[in-house]
């Protein structure tokens, strides 16, 4: 038990599912409340803001489709990060792995000479491989040279972003683009089919949903998943049990990076149909996916829900920009607030908080 | 410097002029274990008082209560005859008590002076480190605590860092100094210097509490000694009136609590052979220096010794968790030196690890999942890529019943079990594959009487079944009642081997203190 001012904290060993859900919702609610002050400071009535956001996203077919479109890359990256985080591998590099996938898909689309119905599947295969490769490098660095995974995965994002820039300003700049920094448009056989009157490239969405289910299966039912969880929970016990740290780390980052790579394929083949500036290929999906995975608390299936939530926030950002004349970056503020409060409620998950009563010890307040 | 108080007090002992500290009837209960059971401890002004006991005897708990890190459940503390309440280390410092922890609490990237001044009341706002530099040099002069105030901590040896800790306490005006196992990280030369410093401090009128489990040190440095065992005080004696064998006997306990029925062993095939084994400790110093022995099926070889004499490294090398720098390990006739831990485990080697919570279980995972650790990659629990969850569950129910593991169910996270049940879980897992060799490191350490007895019975049952058992323990009573042979380890070497029927506690105690070597040469 610990005391801090008028509060008493008592350690709680295992938070219940209801507690986790309840406190996560509480964090989102708190972020919404703080957000309304930001709207207010901007001269926009928060009530009006939330009404507009609700009507234009959840309240229309167009809005719902926009949510889905944003959900796709978040889901794929988020599920990948769930695997990495379960092994306590802090992969901050989904953004770079996504771009690696986009680059590989572009190569298949424009330069491989392959055409016809095998082209799209091949783009996905190459995209997965490129993302996986970009993920495996930090895994090797960590296990072989003890390089910090947070730093290396983060730095790899910049390397890949500048690589993409170099490609589109240099060797891959499209001859038909009149000097703009794009590649040429992909031929039609490299375009993903869309749900009608929307930008939802449904094959990628399907891949994302299947990936979430497969990863759930891997984590709970397979030897690899078991070893991932042992390594994540207790590296000492993993060593004692003879589990190979190198093997598990490589598998984890292969899957994590590969899934992010698939997200990159979806963005270029489904929406842009060419490779362009890295911050246009991805609006920071690889970073937002960190929050998606954190909020999912290690469950790939929960990542479906949390990626939808952040898809909604992205879609709302577009609306805020168009309807309320506020900058799109407001989504970044909101994402930051949610992450901030989520980390804040950790305390409530593992500590029961009460008020000190004079002479009477303490009384439970936020306990469940 | 000491404030002597002479107010009349009902307790004649406490009001005695010479008594610096009296802790009376201190009781502290942790979940599942009584760490201090009505402990009474008295410290005189200007004495070095050794607090002797095995690991887990309750020494550190008692001192943590004195230093305000824990609150006692009951009992009283008197300083110079006056009752005090110590709620935090800050209170303790105010009462002129200083503590040097076993693991130093220093900021490596700061200088000596910066560390000394950190958190010091009354330090100036500007250039605080410079203000204490002179004082550090003066203290160094007075007590032989030589250390450069401008040096960075990371540049210092363990012995020098310890001096910084002592200076920290002295600058804060400590009259009573607690040293928690101060020699465990020191080289023999540094130990010598520490003892000189302690002698100086005694001359200056400081009172020192010296926590240790090493008999030599008690004899060399202390005026009086209090022996603790299993949370209780066995005796407080003047060091001049005792000898090492007596202390050893008090420390480990003479009476055998359990009369275990032990059938005569039938020695079978050699299950473990160790030849001239050398290995380094985590700090890179030689921890094993040419160890050789063998264990046969159907017998228990006990390894006795004071903690930190190479037992941990020995277990780790045999199980593949640490590299041998020289020598060979054979299991059932096949060489397994420096093989990976999985291959050694698959050969039929069970390992009941010393660090139960850190190594023995995966705390967040369920009891059922913990029960298949190490065998999760083999039939029947795993076929190809997939786990056979039905087999996992069936095995869990079976193991929970057979080993009487008290758990709400197989899906409960292992971290919610009590210490005894965690150990039952580990035994159930390690022994269910009918291993040829069982390596048990401190299997009953910190457990209550019931669990201890059950686990000893299980080990004897394994022996009857024909397993070879290597039992590492600090508990001589346990070794005497279980082992067929006892080898004593001291500073990485085997001092000798005795049979428990023929040996006396005194003899083993002397070997534990490294005496035998002198006799042999």
C-alpha cells in the first residue's frame, strides 16, 4: 500500500476484463472531454463539432466507407504490432515497414514485367516480404548486438521514407508525370477492386480481418504463439526453458513487419495507384497503429475494434478540416490525448485507489 | 555526537546508559511467511554487532523495519531509551540511523560529492557538491575512507562505492550504521580495509550492525553476535565466548524437525558426471575452480555451502544456462557440455531453479500453460505447429490433483499462487516426465513447514523411483536428512565429501568456512 497526499494506492494483481474495458472507455471519454476544450478554444462549439463529426462519419454511407478505408492500414499494422508487443518487442517501425511494402508493390506493378491476374497476389507477396525484411533487421540487431529495439525500429522509418523520396525524385520518377515527384500510374491490372462509390479496397480489408483471426489463432493455439508469450512475460523463464530468443524475435518481426508491408500494398494498389511522397502514402498509420495495438491490449481480435475507432478519428479529421475549417493535424492531437489517458488509467488497472480517512485507514473509491 | 538520554523508563534494559538501540518483540508477517517472530535485538553504544543467519532468516527484514522501509506489525523500537516510531528512511536519518544496502543506491553518472549531497537537508542551492567536498575529505582522513570527491561513481570499484555509501550515512550524522552483507561484493583486500574502517568507527563511538551469513567475518570483526533462524532470535552472545562450530550449529539448527523414512539407496548407473569444471561468475571472476563429482541413479548427492560459493554457477553450467570455460559434463554417459538448455532438458534433466518466480514460472500465464513449459514443443502437447490444448488441460487436471496444487483452476495466472504452490507447480512440471536426473536448487527455501515436508517426500520418492538427484541447499538439516552423500563447496571448490551418518554439523560447518583446505595441506 502506498500513500500520496490524500490518496491511498493498493496493489491489484489481475485486472478483470470488465475493468480493462471500463477504464479504456473512461480514457477515451476523458480525451473527448479535453478535446472539447480545444474545439472551444478554436471558437467552435464542442457540441456542434461532435454533432458534425457524428453525422458525417457514422451518419452517412460515405462517412462509413471513409472510416473503413482508414481502418484497413490501421488494422494490418495494428495486428502486426500486437504480435510484437506480446513478445515485448517494441516495434515503432510499422510506418517504415508499410512504406517498404508499398515500394515492393510498386516494383511489381511497374517494373517486374508480370501482368494479368497473378500480378495483384504477387504484389501482396512481395509487399509482405519487403515489410518482413525491414522488420527482421532490427530483430537481428537486438538479439545479436543488443541494439535498443525502440531506437532502431524508429530510425528505420526515416531510412525508408528517404528511400521512397529518392525513388520518386530519382530513378522511379514517372516520365508521364511532367516532372512531378510521382511514379507513373500503375497499369489497371495492378489496381485493387473497390466497393462501389467508395475508396474501400475490400481485398485488403479481407486480408486484414483474416490476419487478425490467424494471429489470434497463432498466439493461443500454436507453439510459436506460446513461445512468444513466454518470451514477452518472462525472458528469464524463456531462457530456462531453452526457448530460442533469436528464433522468436525473427518470427515476431517477420510477421509484424510483413503485415505492415501488406498495408503499404493496399494503400498504393487500392488508393493512390502509384508511389508518391511517403507522408502521402501513409498519414502516419504506422504510428497510430501503436495506439491501436496498445488499446487492444494484446488481443488481435480487439484490434479490429480499436482500428475501427481510429479509422473513425481519421475520417473525423477530414470532416473537421472541410466543415469546421480546422487543421487536419487535430487528429494527431486527439490520438495523443487518447494515448496519454490510456497510459494514465494503467494506474487504476493495477492499483486500487482510495481516500485517506483520518484514523480510519482508507476507503475504496475506484475499486471494482 | 550521540544524544544520550537518561529519562527514566520502565524498561530497565532500555534505560541503561550504554544501550543505543532496543528493538523489542518485533513481529512482521508477509503473506504466507512470518519474517520476524517476536524478535528482540539490542545494540550497545560503540559496538560492532553481527546479525547472523541464513538467507531468509529475517535479518534484512528486521533492519528494513529499523530503517523505516517496512512497518512492524507489532513491537517497539527504543533509541537511547526513548520510544520512537520510524515511518520512513527520512525518519530513520533524522534519528541518526544510516544504512548501507547490499546493492548500492548511487547514481553512476554523478560524482562522489554529487551523490553525497543528493537529498541532503541544508545543502546550498548553488554548487551544492562543492560544499561537501571538504567534509568528504575530512571524513576520509578520520575513518580511512579514502575516496576522491570529484570522481564519478562508474569509475569506482565496488569497495570504493561502498565507502561512498558509508560517507553518505556519516555526512547525515549517522550514529548507528547498518551494513547489509557488506562483504558480498568485495575482494578479500577490500574486506580487510572495510574491517579497519569499522574499527575506526567503533573507536569514534559509532554503533554498527553488521548483517552477514559468514562465520569468519563474525569472529573477526564483531563484539557481539545475534543469531537468527527462521524469523526468530536463537541467541545473543559475546563473540569472545563463542567459536565457529557453535555458531554454525545455531545458525542452521540442531534439531531435525522431520524424521523422514529413507530406504537404503541402490546405486545404479551414473546419471551425472562432472569433470574438472570451471566457469566464470556474472562479474567475470572465477566461480567454479575445477569441480569434479558424479551422481548415480537412486542416490541423492547434497551440495552444502554458504550462498555465493559457486552453487548457482554449478547448476547453471550443468543445465546449459551458463558456459563452462573448462571441463566436461556428462548426462547418462553422453557429453552435454555447453549444449543448449533445451537439448539438455530433453535428455531427461529436470531443473528446480533457485529463482522460482523469476525463472521457474511465467507469472502472467496460466497454471496449465506453466505446467507444459519446456515440454510445450513435444508430444503430446504439441503436434507440428499446433498445441494440443486438450492434452494440456488433461495434464493440468492430473498434475493439480497429484501434487495437491492449491489453485482456483488450471486457467488461473500462476502469479496468483502462493510460494508453496508455485513450487509444487514447478515440481509437477519437472518431475512428471520421469527424469533420470533432478537438479534441485534450494527446493524448500522460504516455504512453510507443510510444503517443505511434502517437497522433501517428493524428492525421496523420486530417488526411490531411480532418479539421480543433485540437491543444493544451505539448510544443513535438510541435507543431513535427505542426502546419501554430502559434498561441501567453498569458493568454487569441493572441500570434501562426507556421509551424513558419519559427519557432524561442526565438521561440515568448518568445511563450509573453508577450514578443511587448511587441514588438508
